[in-house]
C-alpha cells in the first residue's frame, strides 16, 4: 500500500482528519488517498501496468468488484495493477469537490511512472482502467491538460497522462441529455450542478485533444444507469482529434458496470476483446 501525498502536502485539503468508512465491500470515505499494488508473477511479467479506478457514483468506491477483481484479471495477462482509492468529492476535508478525484489519479500515475525502474515496469506502457464514475476519473486523467497534482516535490516533473485507457460503462458527460445524475450531483455539488459552464468543464467529450491516449470503451445498450451515448460521444471526440487506435464496443446486454465474469451472450467476450486490443495497439507484448 502506498500513500500518495507527503504528510502535510496534500492539495485541496482543509486539514480535517478523515477516517476510512467501509461497508458492504464499498469504501464510502477515504482517509488517505492511496494505491494497492498487485504485481504480475515474474514468469508472466510483461512490463505493462494499469491504474484501476473503482466506480460508485462519486459517493462510494466498489473496491472489490470494480477494483481488486479487475486487478486479478489484469495479473492473469501479465499486467501489473494498482488499485486507487481516491478522495470522494463529499469528503469534509476537500475544499474543491470536483478536482479531488482527478488530483489523486494524476498523482497515482506520477508515482507509478517515477518508480518504474525500481518496480521493473515500462514507464511508457502505463494505462488506466475505470468503471462507471471510475471511468469518468479515468477519462479525466486521460484528457485534462492541467497538472492538478503539483505539490513542489520530485514528482512534479513526471508525466501524468496514461498511455492507454480502458473505460467500462463510463460516465463521460455532464450534459443533462445523457448524464448519470447521481454522479453529476456528487461531483459538482447541488449548488453548481445547474451551472452549464461548470458542467461543461467536466464533460470530457468536450476537451479531448490529440494528446489523449488510445482508449477502449465497453458499454451495454441496456445500461439503465449510464447511457451508452457517453461512450459514443467520447469515441466521436477521439476520432475527431486523430486518436485513431481507439475502439468502441456496445453490446446489446450487460446492464451497468459490466463485470469480468458471468456476462450475458456476446458481452462475455469483452475481456478477450480488451486483451486483443492492448496487443493490437502495442502496449501488451
């Protein structure tokens, strides 16, 4: 386990002591943002790594089903996984609710990349993977150009963008037409959720650029929580900005937060599709 911020240097903090709150395999409040490392075995090691960001509507984080389970699957492919527990926007310690998750995700990628030699991983094959609201954090850390994780230490000079992204049932947009309202309210706050300018800031399809990494979107047409149009809009933006190695798969069934196993029909093939895609774009060798 690695704490992400030096003591007394965590940005966007009021200095309020917060303790973990865990129930039903969900973490509802994160005291210290951190990552847990799940390293591939030496015999299967590929040098590729992925930061896994669990979802939970920005009110909780499903660290088991959308964190550890994904990490174990990645390990089976020889990929190192780092599960992130970021600050929730509603934390009493957070000053600006909307920026805290992205700050922590940027810092996590910086830490992984800066420790690549020691860990025996490739600093140019570090991806991000997120489900639901974790998909939104993953899209943010792939898209946002501003370094929100600068605190005046050695990691300031380390690149924070991932080299590829896998987004599963992701929240992408804050547009009322396709938004997951719960995620929007929790991330932006009730007072600013109706502010279009502020909502547009966190609608990642509006900010994609040529520096975005290749991204794979996995979604289900029958998702009752997050419209698959979130993935469609992000894919359209990637294509418009020349990120041509990206891929979009929308399956007829699967509902929300598609899991690694026990998926219906063709949706069951998505883990193999993800593995093949990583090999195809050259990040899994």
